[in-house]
């Protein structure tokens, strides 16, 4: 079960500072007005902590169906954009390799990113051998809250994030005119692509370029691309794909952009929330 948690707010004259959303890597979110005493806030806290409890119980009981129900369609899963199905495969693989697994969570902190998203940071103690030692991780889950239920859109820990950051290389010299074939190519596989729609078009001063048009396929002009470029999406040869984000209202959520050079086709997976 969860140990008692507390709310961590940075408050100045009633304004709660938005945290930098981890699944957006370097994107800074503007300030949001959040009433810490409202019924909605209390309900959102309850939804997130209940989801954290369910997540821990499902992992400890190896309940993959229950685990799957807790995740959003696209998840920033240990700094890689995964579909819900890929997350399930990862869990199944983990359980096959580890015949025993137990975890517990302590020192839980709730941080609101905005009115419909929250991040829970906690100490995760993991045991992979019965009677063996526990390993401690500074972990987090990022939730989007919809109709009173919290769904995981981000999962990782500080150790994994630090290790990935040390190895990360970024695609350079990308602007509003760069052709997609020059971005999504073998030379850039494994590199991080970072681009927001409004930066590319310079806040509307320029017409949509190739990458800006790709971002618009998510259905929201406040979206962007911020993830590692990979090949062969879902086993489809000749495709390239990269994680990104869509935005509706004040909420952001992860998506996956797929590009097929042979046909110039662009697809956004998870863009309609």
C-alpha cells in the first residue's frame, strides 16, 4: 500500500508554477491557475494515487491485463515512445526473466503540471529475489486525468534518465525548410529530434514547412516532435518514426509520428485524445 503523500506546490500569490513535463524533455510549460482546495484537485489526487496503488499491485501480482488498463495509448516509457501494446510486451518479457518480483513505493509527492495532469515522484524499492536485497530508485509516473480516471503517459526513474542523457545525440541543423527525407534517414536513426510547431514557423511569421506540416497531422498546432528517430515502425520496413506530443487545451500527451519516404506518407499515432 502507499505510504502517506504530500502535495508539493511552488506558490506565489495563488499561482502554481507548472513543472517541466518530463515527457516533453525540454519544453517549458506556462503557469497554470490551480485551486489546491478545490474538489476537482482532491479528486485528481485520489485518481492518481489510486492508479499508483493499482500499478504496484498489478506488478506484484503479475497481472498484465490490469497493468495494460492503466496506460494511455502512447507512453513515454523510460524515455522511449511506446504504444500500450509495446508496454505490455515489455512487462511480459520482464516477468519471464524475473520469476519473482515485488515493489513498494514510499515518500510519494504529487506535482500538478496543469489542471488535467500530474506527476507522482516516489522512492521505489524493488526486490527480484525472494528474501534478497531491495534496490531503491527515485521513480516517477506522469498521469493524464480524464473523466475522473488517471492514465499513465510517462514512466521512468532518475537513474535511467541520467544514463540516457549522457548518450543522447541531437539531430542538428533542422529548420522550417528542411526536407523530411533529410531528417528521417539512416544517418539520424538513434538521434533525438526536437522541434515545436510554433518555433518552426516563428510564431506564425512563416508558412508551414515540411516538419511543421508533419506536426499538424497530430491535429493540434501546439504540438511538436521530441523523441528518438527509429526505423521500421511496428515491423513495417522502410518507415521511420519519432515520438512527439500533441496539445489540446492545457493538456499535453505523447504521440508517435511515422514517415514513409517511398510514398511521402505521414501518420500520427495517438493524436486524437
